[in-house]
């Protein structure tokens, strides 16, 4: 089936190239191969090194800011749809309860596909729940199909009032050629940071904001020190909680064991050097970095919350604990980190799981199948 022209409306402007950009690129290349003409529409102009990578692959790139207002966004989008003969818009990173789907439809899009990647838990009750469900049913009415990146997200969308019949689950995928084990990276990390042989290397890659609960990880590291478990935590990411977290590490007396790396352009080498990957989010939508870590042979210790259990098979590729419990997190880290046979078993199973369920070709194939089902059923 020949592909139609697709505009991706992305409420983002990535500073660095990561797995999200890998996926956008591969989906666009697949559309081009089928005769389509994709356009990536970001919230603002990209850094040259990011934009050029898309353009070198034959992908059109544009910038329209929703911050300038819905009316202005509609005007610019309408011109883009006309110029590129777009039939389909694929909306990503916008809130599903925003007017963006109406804006896209009124700008001339024949098909509107919305992809829900935002985490969180729908907690409204009583009259507020009723009002929000009505609002959400109205805002999502123009949407042809909703892609939920996990079954957890599908449940949240349904709870929020989105029509269940529009929702299809399609997990995210990663480049398993890039994310793969490399034992040499561990030795280099130990030399660079002076880490004694035998001490655990823990990693978390995350925005430092409340929904991610990074304080739980720092608290768990404080408990590990109290239990004489040698461990170093590497934090790749920045955000509003940085100062608070650094103060917490000093209070717990582990400032020499926590390494603040800031925004890391490519976490591959860090993951390859790690013993365990840690994520303490409550309401995580999927956790793409979990798949990246497992593909590198790194077992995960994380919260039993949100979409994390769909990525990490508990007691098979990692250990999951109740959220917001640093004691349970520390116990799981010590157990899995110190049992080398169990660690090796989980490492092997993690690699197999990612290749089977979360590879880039699988995600691209499933995405194109969603497009084709929309195009064939409504033509």
C-alpha cells in the first residue's frame, strides 16, 4: 500500500539526538520508501546537528510554536498541509486534552492520529472526574486513532474519558545495534572516577523533576552506605530538582558516591559500564531508557508503577519494588547487585526481551500498520 503524506506535530525541540529521534527518523524513512512525504514539525528550530541529520535522510523539517497561540499555529499548519499535500497528522508530546486535534482537523488534516507519551495517573474523583471526562471526550473527538505506548497509558486514557475503541497499544522501540553490551566501558569508567573494583555502579538517566522521584534513589543510596554496600550512583540528566538532590546527598554523607553528569548527549557508554539501572518514577508512561539499559545487558531495579512492569519483567530482567520506598529499593539493589549468578541471568534475559519486544523495526512496522489501517478503512 502506498503511503500518504504525514506531518508529525511534535510539542518538543530536542537539544540532543536520542532514541525518540531515532524512531521519528526510521518511521519517516519507512514512509518515504512507500512513496510518502513526511514532515517533522517541531516546537522551535532545532540545533543544526539535529536538523541536518533528518534532512540528510530526505526528511522535511519545520518549526511551528504552539506557544504563540492556537490561532497562529492553525494558520501556519494550514499552509504547511497545503504546501506538502498532507492528509495525516501524527501528534506527539501534546496533552490529549489540549485543542490540538481540533486545530489540526480545522487546518485541513483528513486523519488525526494522537500518540500518548505523557506519564501520570488520572486521579480525579466525583464531579471533577465527570467534568474532565466530558472535556476530554470533546477534545479528542476529531482524533481518528489514539496510540498508547503502554497498556497502563491505555487505562489512563479510558479513565480520562477517551473513547476506548479509538485506542491501540504500540510500545516504543530502540536501536539494538547502538544499545548493546560492551564490557570495556566498565573498566574505563572505573579508571576515570577511581571506583574500587567490586563496588556497584548504579545509573539513572532521567529529567530531575518530581514525577521521576529521583530523591527516592538518592535516599536508597544513603541506606546502602549505612549497610556497608559499596555503590556509586551516576545521575545523567538535569532539571528543577538538581540543587535539592545535591543537598540531600550531602545530608546523607554520600556526596562522594553520587556523580552528577548533567544532560548526557548519548548515555550508551554509561549504560554499558553499569551494574544496575535504577528508575523510581510513579506513573511512568513507558520508560524508553529501561529498554536501552536492558539491551546493554544491565538489569533494572525500579518502581512497580505505570508502564515500568510492561518493560521490565519482574524477577526475570530486573526487580520491581513498591514506589516511594527507598528501603525496598536499597534492598533490591543490594540483592541483585551482589548475586552475580542472578545478575548474569537477568542480563541475558533482558537482552532477549528487548530484541523480541522493543526493537526499532518492530515499532516501525507496527506504526505503519496503524497508518495503513486508518487509510484503508476510511478511503
